[in-house]
């Protein structure tokens, strides 16, 4: 399935979660927190301003980003969980 975000929305794939703590304790699936870091898989064309002009997004496909804990909407694409969120929900780009 191919998904193309609209307007200022971004499609993000969460990065893997840590299986162990720093001390070596293995974390069960039920106790894991979902990561707040991910990779941008797709971006929309941008927001339309009040003047009718398209405003391009700051993020691009392939960027590693940080986002809020409860940001975006979860969707499944080919059995893999992704997030669709507005660019405003992205807190930072990791360089």
C-alpha cells in the first residue's frame, strides 16, 4: 500500500525500542514505552497560506525526528505501525 500525506502532514516510522535497560534488565513488551523518535517516510506538499501560496515543510523524507509522546494518529501500512502527524507536532530534527 502506498500512502502520500496531504498538506502539512508527515508520515513517520517509529525507531526501535530498547530491549534492555542500561543495567542489563530485559524489559517485557507490556512495560515498554513507545519511542518518541522516528524516521520520516513521506511528507505532504505543504500548508497553504491565507494568500493561497504553498508553504514548504522544514522536514523531508529520510530525516530523523523527535515528536511528542501522544502526537499523531497511528496507522498500519502493510502490517507495520506508522504515525501520521502535522509538522507542528514534530519537536526537532536529529542531525
